[in-house]
């Protein structure tokens, strides 16, 4: 599985872990406020529902880490 978390001005590194049986987790730390695009692919094919959009408000940058979990892919 691959995950791209594209910020308003640059891509953000994403750490992907897990497996098909237990689900995947994509971990990232947003570095700027604004609308981000999230694209998830499995074996080179976009996962249903992606890309989707996530808005990072100002107060979310105060957290050390933001996690998203993608299960049952």
C-alpha cells in the first residue's frame, strides 16, 4: 500500500505499516494549514474513495502527530 499526503505547497512524508489481514495505518505530520489531498493505492490501483481531501486547521499543527487508519483494504 502506498499513501500520498499532498499539502497545499508540498508532499508530506507518510509512514505506512500493517498488512491486508489486519489493515494498514498511514502516519503523517502535517506541516502547514490548508486543504490536503490524500491518495491511497494498493498494488498500483487507487483504493475506492480516494483521492479524498482533508483540511488541516491552525490548531491541528499544535499536535505532535496526526494519524489516519485505513482498514480492510
